[in-house]
């Protein structure tokens, strides 16, 4: 079965602003596709819709993995600069919350990045769990050139990943980071040839689908919630999560499949 357009019941998602959503129930995959070429500029209203889409897909039992990708040679050059001046303070205050939607989503989220991945395009990719980059990818937070700073979680998330020294180098100099450097620094999960980006993304989707969805959701939540926790508390919370999973049907299936030397069939319970 091939992907088809996702049917939303929410009236706010009847007309999507600069992107589309596809679902392939057979592969338990949903794709959020930025579709405003050539630069896939992200409008202010689009951010609200992206949040709502992630929340909807998170509740859809047909979806195991979400992919965020784009049409054309560039993922996104960033936001509509004029939109920032026109937006109300209340709207601007929601920017980081909207762009953090992939991180709040319980399901694995993959960003497939090529070409320009600037500003909010970089920030929403940082909120995803996995970033697969093609060799053409350039990451940047260019807000200093506008007399501003990143406003959707970019500098904060980046500092957690690569540390304060490298983050200052990127943010305070509006420096562009090429794909190979992003991979070497731990920003990107995988770096592939530009013609291999789709295949690498497909492969990761299938790999993630092979695991227990319950264990996947637990792992993501645990890792997110213990990122700023001290070691002792993190270990204790990990133990509680491990104990709960021991009662699951998926864990029993995994153990039985291991001993029977067969592939486990996980059902998420």
C-alpha cells in the first residue's frame, strides 16, 4: 500500500499552510512534508498547524513512526522574517512550544534534512529524535544577523547536544555547519549521500518498527525526562520503567522469541 493524504477531522487542519501529511498504514508511517519550494519557508500560522498535526498523529494507533521531510533541494531556509514583526507578543510566546511538538510526541520522530536547514527549520529538526542528513545539508541559526537570538528552542537544545563552546560558535557567529561536521559533533544521527537520504530514512523507519512500540515510547519518555536529572534519580526512574515493562505482553513475547530463535511480533501491550 502506498502513502495517501491524511484525513483530518480538526477544522483547523482542513487547509494546511505550506506542508502536507501522508500516511501509509501498512508501514505504520506518517510523513509531514514541507512543501513550499524552493526554500520551504515556515510561516507563523504553519507552526500552530505543525503542533496540531504532531498531536493528532501521536493519538493515531495506525502510526508507529513519524517522518519530517521536505520537497526540493532545501529542507527549510527558516521562518518568514516579516511575520515576526507582524505577530502579536502572545503568538510569539508560543513559538518554542509549537516547535517542541516532535519532542513531546511519544512516538519516534525522524527528520530527513538536505540543503539549507536554517532557523526554525533547524530548531524543529533538533526537537526530533533522529536527524538523518544528506551531504548537502547545512545547519545554521542565523538570528544574530537580524539582531535577534533563536526563539524556538534552538540554542538550548543545541547546547545540550554539543556543549556551550560549540553552541556559542554557532549561535553568536551565525555559523553554518556542514553535514559531515554536524555528524562528527553529534548533531546528526547519520550522514549519507544526497541520493541515499530517502533510502536511509526508510531503513530507519523499518528498524524502529521492529521494536516494541511500548518499549520505544518508554525509552523516549525516560530519556527526555532524565536529561537534566542527577544520576541517582535517573537510575531510579529507569528502574521503575524497567519494572513496569516486565509486566508487558511485549516483554514476554520478546523473551519467548529469543529462546525460540524467531522474530518477535510486538503488539504494543
